[in-house]
């Protein structure tokens, strides 16, 4: 991993809120209201204009877009401290992806115009948001390169590393990824068939890199995954 990639990864892991001061967080909270979303509910729909941004307080969200053939392409997973809907709020255009709660979510919902006014009066926060958006764009560029240069095993390894580093918890000598994410959704994230993902996971289990359970994956050998994802 290059220094730039490490910096971008740190920005993604820290979330939007982590870099804000307590006063900035409270000022943002005062602009919005607390809203809870049950599991599998839609927070934003692709193509809609919602007029709001959402700061995730608890739970995780799947960001996905519909492909031309009607399949779902998973773009990212967002969690506590992350901001979603920011691009549509800034340019006042429709959402470019659908955001779905993959577990119960608690959040702060802020009107787009109030959020834009806040950025105008808080340049430090606006600069931080620019860094977050830039890191996400670079991450999207890297994923496009992966699709053209890596096989399915390499792409699965890369996403498992991302999940382990962003949402994993230490479990003995391994890292537990306890995320209600199906193999079909993982396939949509890496641009492969479900059958190819099943074979890739089986190969990783055989080599002792991972262990799998019901909607859980334990990474047993993170260095091996990193080497395979390069």
C-alpha cells in the first residue's frame, strides 16, 4: 500500500464525524433531527431528490446502483460516523445510488440547504468533506483498475481487507467480519457471479486464510489476503 493509499484508507475508516470538533458536531446536530431506519429500509433511492443528508450514528448502510441489465452493483458500505447523500446535497441533483440499511440504523437527518449553509460558514469542515470525497473517488478509481487486472480471488481478498479494516473486530488470532452481507451482495460489489465468489471463498478457506459462518467471515491470515490482493 502506497502512502497515498494509506492516507485515503485512514480518511475512509475515520468517517466524516471523527475529524470534527465537539462544537462542530453539536452545531450539525442542531440543524437536523434523529431518525431511525429499520433493517432493509431504503434511506435514499437512486434517481430521487431527497433534499437531505444523513449522518450515521449506529448501524451500517449498503450503497448500490442498478446496472443496465437490472442487477445490483454494490459500491460501498458506510457505518457510524459516515456521511451519506452529500454529493446530491452539494450539487442539488438526484442521488446517484441507493442507500439501504443492512442492519438497524440510527442517524441525524439534515436538510440539504442547511447543510450547504453550514459548510459555507465552516470552511474547516468543508475542507475535510473535500478530503473525504476525494478519498472515495480515488477508491472508486482503484476498484475500476481491480476489475480489469485482478481475478475473482484477488478482488474478493481486497474487499475482505476493506471490511476487516473498517468494520472487523478482533476474535482470538483473527478478525471477525460480522456483517449481514450475502454472497450475492459480495458478488455485486466485486463485479463477479455468485458462483465465482463461492469458489473464491472456498479456496481461501482451504488455504487457511479465512473461516466462514452464517453471514460472518473471520480473517485468519490478513497478510496473505493483502499479498493476494496486490
